[in-house]
């Protein structure tokens, strides 16, 4: 009745079906990202509100470490002492006057069940979360004492659980953000060695 040949309609439907199959993974990824945003929004807002309360209530140095800042020297150990922490709006203590001492040069894995505080202990160590009691020491120096925190940050390299990798060489991923002509090869291999990846990298075809 439409006057459109059947074979033309089949061609159109076939093209649409093929396009739908190509687009389906993209739609799924978009849907997953939307779900992730919806899931993490309450946590983000909670962190944002708590940070704002801290900023409003205290004279907090929000600046980052710069190349001009000296590095806080650590020769013996990093120590978390008498740490107590509970998540905002909860009474359950994640840590109750807990201690942790890490010798310089040690590789430490923190294991435990979900919700046990594995990520939290790292966030406290980085200074992203403030415990209700306790201190963090680099050797015998309190890293939160005035003038020390920015120097402490010079020691920190942090890779979160959800990482982003460039579709590029390992070299450029390790030196992310550093211009090609300013990448320090010695420092690059030093970092790979500290991450215990240097021997593995050397086994790769272009290692």
C-alpha cells in the first residue's frame, strides 16, 4: 500500500539493526556511567559538605605542594598512632585508638573484608580524612604540624582503585602530565623500581 518495495524495506531495517548493534555497547557504557554518578552522588555531597564545614570552621591551608617546597625527609618509618575514626553521621568506629608503623622501604598490603577500613587507613595517611584522635608521624615529626603537611605531600604518590590509563606507552603513563622533552629517564626507572615493576617492564618487547 505504501509503494515501497519489500527489498528496500529489508535493506533499511537491516541497516538500522546493524547500527543498533554497533551503538549498544556505547549505550551500555553511558548507562553504567549514569548509574555510577547516581550511586556516588550522596558520598560526594557528604564529602563536599564536610570539607566545607572544615574550611568554614578552621584556617585550613588548601594549597598544594609545589616544586619550591622541601620534601619532608623520612629515614626510618611512617607511623599512625592512636588513630580513632568514624564515618560522618555514624557511631561505628572504623578505628579505635589504632596504631600502624611502616618501615621505610617496605611494601605493605592492607587486606580485609569490605568495609573494614582498607581505603580509609590510606585516606587518613594521605591527610584526606581527619581522625578524631591520633597523629601521623614521619620519623618523629608530626606531619600535620604547621608547615609540615605540604612537605609531607612531596612524599606521596597515589593511584586510586579506579584508575585511568592513557592509550599510549607505559613511559607516558608513568610520567603523566610531564612534557615529552622533560621526562627524566632516571626518575622514571626509579619510580618503576619503587613500584616493583622494573623487572616486568624489562621483559616487554620494547622494555
